[in-house]
C-alpha cells in the first residue's frame, strides 16, 4: 500500500513539473526541498523513499538531532529558518546551503567558521520583498550594498536569493512578490560581483509553490503538502 506521504510527494513533483512546463522551463531546474520541521525520522524516511533528496530544517537543534539518524540516505540538508550567530558552527556541521543570510553579524560569523573549517559556505541572501515587519530579510534597497560587502571576502559564496511571500488564501496574491525577487536576481546578476552567483531563487511553500515555479523558483520549500498538517 502506497503511503500518504509517498502519494503527496508524487503529487507535488507532478505539480512542479506542470508549472515549469507552463512557464517554458525545464522541470529539472527546480528542486523540491521537503521541510522537516516537527516531523519524525520515520516520516522523513517515507519522503526520502518517495524520491525526495533535499531536506530543509528551520531549527538548528532539530537539524542536529535528525541529520545523524538519516545519514545513510545521503540527503542534502538546507537550513531554511532564521540562523542565530551562536548556532552557526552547529548548523554548518550538517547544512550544505543556508537560506537565511540577512545581516552583517551573521555574515561575519559564517566567514569565521568557514575559515576555521577551511571550506567556503554556500548561502542565499534572504530578502523581505513584502516589507512585512514580522518577516526577516534585507530590504530590497539594502541588497546591493550587502552583496558588495560579501564580494570583499572569500569564505561565503552567495548562490542566490530567498524570500517568503505573505500568507494568503489565494496563491496568485504571492505572484508579485516572487516576480519582484526574480527581477532583483536579474539586477544583481548584472553587477558581476566576485563570489556572488544568482543561480538560485528559493521561493514558494506549500500554499504557493506552483506560482513560485511559474515565476522562476529553483528551490521550493514544501512541508504541509508532503507531510500533512502539523499537530
């Protein structure tokens, strides 16, 4: 019997493929990141068995607890939540991509830990496109100066941008925010800054990932649509 999680992964992957094709994109250019916040190891293993290869965790403590138990699956872990500077060292033990670089002290700590490890860190810069005070991220106007600062060091490599659209009932209402992030990506790419590439747009969650893909997302962060509502 096919589990609900396996069925859901198939459905999400199908929707991603259809959205990419509608937008004239190669579906292979979109990666599904299954969001594992509060999910059990058994649930995550079902998602991995269904073909998920990328896992996203919001909290460093949960990442450190779950990742060692799932090592045999060789999944790629993403840290998608707010990262405190005092948790950077722990996060880098497991996370291969940080989605939430958004301030100078965090950049400085990432540089310090990367230098200690002798290995550069890959990160996405989080942009608060909606301007909501409850959301983390740089204001769009602060993005270019921040990227120019990043370009002056060699231990943190920016691989793209991330944003969170406002929580709305109609996914179409998220479209302008995703489109704006894509426009910012194009503008920043044109600067040609060293150590700054714009290959990734991390945007779209369970309620709006289809619109995210249509607007150019390369990474979508999906939890509820895979695992069902949280308890």
